[in-house]
C-alpha cells in the first residue's frame, strides 16, 4: 500500500467513525489538531491535541483495529490526560501511561463489545518482531505475546477513574519491589522527555510536549476541548441520539470542570474583542482587576450593551431562580457594562428592566421578577428584534428545560443550572452553573 492509499484509508476510517451514531459525539474532538502518518513512529502517539501514527504499524491493522487506535488517541485528547495528569507522569512515566490506557481501553471495549466499528488490535508475529527488545521483555513478563491484546486491558479497573487505577498500580509496584521482583524501569522507556515507546500499550504519550505548555496555553486547550465536547453532545442530540452515548462519559467530563464565572467573563471579552482593537497602552485599572489579571485595554468601550435574559417560568420557581439571580448579582459586582437589559421571560418576555453601569450595581434591590408560565427562549430573540435592541452579547440564565432554543442575531451564552441533567444548547455556547 503506497502513501496515498494509506492516507485515503486512514481518512475513510476516521470519517466513518465521526458519522456513526456510536461516536458522533467525538467528531468535534477528532477534528482538533493535526494528524500525521510518519515513518519514525513505532505505533501511535498524541500530545493531547495532535496525533501521530506509524506507517508500518497502521498498515498492518484491519479497519476495525485502526479505528480502535484512532479512538484511543482521541480519548486521551477528550480527557486532557497529558495536562491533567502531568504530575503523575513526573512521578512515574510508565505508570501514568498505563493508568490512562487501562481507563480508555475499558471504556472502548464497553462501547463496542462486538467489534462492529472498533476492535482491540492483536499482537501479530510481524508486530512482535518490530517491537523494541525492552518492550518485548516487559510483555513477556506480563504473559503477553503473539496473539494477545496489543493494549492494556483489565476488567478489574472498570468504573474506576485514572487516579484510582494509578493508586492500585502503585501498590502493586511497591509489593513487587518488597518481594525483589521489580523490573527496574520505574520511569518507563522514555528518552528523557517523557515520550516512551508505549510501555506495554500500543501508543506513546507525548508528555514532553504537553509539559512544555504555558499556563495560558493549557487554559486555551482546556476551553477548546470543553467546547468540542459540548458541540459533540449537541450534534448527537440533533442526530436523534437523545442524551448521546453515555458510555463515552462526555456528560461526566462536563460537570466538575467548569468555572462558569471565568467562562462568562471570557465570553464577554471575546464578544467585544472581535469588534475593537487592543492596545497595551494606558491600562484601565478599573477593569478585570477583580480576578488578578491585566488584559489589553480596549480602544473604545469594553462592552457597551448586554442582555441578561432570566428564565422565570414555572420550572424555575424556588431554588433554580434563586441560583441564577445570585449569579446575575455576581455579574453586576464583577463587570462594568455601559447598559444592561434584564429580561424576565417564560412563554414570552414578561418584564424588561434597563440599567446603566451605576444603577446595575444596585440591581438586586430594584429588580422585580415576573413570570410563571411556559419556557420558550425564542421569545427573547423575537423581542430583541421587535424592540431593535442590538446588544454586544446575550446571556440566557435558565434550567435548560425549554421548548426550542430559537434563532439568534447576537452572540448568545446559555448559563444553565440543572442539577439533574447536563444540558447543552445546540445554539451558541453553554456553561453549567454549579451551586453549593
């Protein structure tokens, strides 16, 4: 198979996975980063964003096996393993690799147990002969050889997170050392930068590149992954997959990791940054110092006009409305905005309040929530059009239990409080409010 044929086959396998109901949620993740087919890669690798596949390795795989390897690399990306668990890699590179791989492979084997689209590769005689001697020795010690699974699989770890798997592997390694049965390669087979040769799995983990990322790059990468996850869930719902493939675990990844205040501030900044030119001259000390950072001062107004559309439907009565109201208070305290429209809506816009940057600071003492009917956020978009209100951004605060999401002419951010379900809007950007 020549290079062009291999590239076409690789692309076909990826596209089939992204279009399948089984993995449609992963499509945005799979689109992130660059994909390389190279000669000097023993198996496959990722740095958490980009992917590399060894030509000699993947051309020996059947389509289902290649699909498994592709999904394996993208699960590393989805879970942000190379940034979240970089400290584990610093402590013990091989063990961190193994913990991540056990977690991924256990999930993949449950998602497609019949091997319809993906199947764990088996070690062939040809593959074995091309493995580094050190890896052969390690596999032999684990009673793995030709005909056995290429990747790390153990049902013992089903339902565990990566840190729990790491802890078990640590105890096992300690017991081996006490018994004098250690293998002497505690930090894996790396070349000094944490790249390794797979450590018994079928892929490399490019911890070296990931560890070289700045804090800002890590934050941007996390936002990219988070956005891709949300887009994937929305795509699955649009395709008729309901809540999507829960075996993928994407819903769980969204719940604990969102700092919604940071997301809201970033959304507002990005909403105006496309319209105005930045400069580092004469920093405005009144803006953004509440979270200890300095941003370029915007030439002109930072944010001229904002709409806060508060869901006041029947399902919001009680704690949900209290939660979103308290978060609006947080916006008032933290951000300086020239003009703020507060809209209370249910089946239609029931109340419209206007504030300037001074009066908004006292918002909680003057506002008067009105509502109690149905839940149709499209009424807000229609209202803005009818009243010719053209804000820089719209923030909709709701529980997400809505009838349609509407069509918007302005950047829209959905701040959703729903402790029962992780709901993602198919329109605009979604963040989840987490209450105590």
